[in-house]
């Protein structure tokens, strides 16, 4: 059940990032929702066996999207929307990665 909820949180987070980027929301509350969904994903979705691959993927994803966010500003018409999308996805993935990294750190220091 909790894996299903975490999976839905991931899908909703990605869809929400797309919608917010397309609508160009000016308020902060959508970002807070993405942060909370990212925390849920990190807490519920990632098993002990998936920690390493998830953290490597998350780091690569965030670095790539940060670079693409800078480049996208130069693209006419869609650049701002694309840049906003990259920032929003980073805001969604970063808390998930942080939670998983902290859980793994505690697991290693416990043993």
C-alpha cells in the first residue's frame, strides 16, 4: 500500500511540475507541494536495494536539469517555460534524494 502511495506521489509530482511550468505560477505554494511530494517519494518508494542506483540517478538528473535550465533560457518562446520545468523537477527530486541519503547515512552509522 505505501509503495503504491509513493508511486502515485512520484507521478503526481512530475505532472504537477509540467502543469506549473506551463501555467507559469508566480506563487510559492506549488513548489512547497513538490517538496512535500518529493519527501513522500523518498520515504516510501526507495527500498534498501534501490538506494545506490536511486542516488546516482538523482544526482545525474539534478546536475543535468540544472545545466539544461541555464541553457534553456537562450531558447526563444519556450525557454522560460522549459527552465521553470527543470527548476520544478529539481525541487521535486532533491528532497527525495536528501531523505534517501540521510536514511542510508543513518543505516551505515548504526552498524
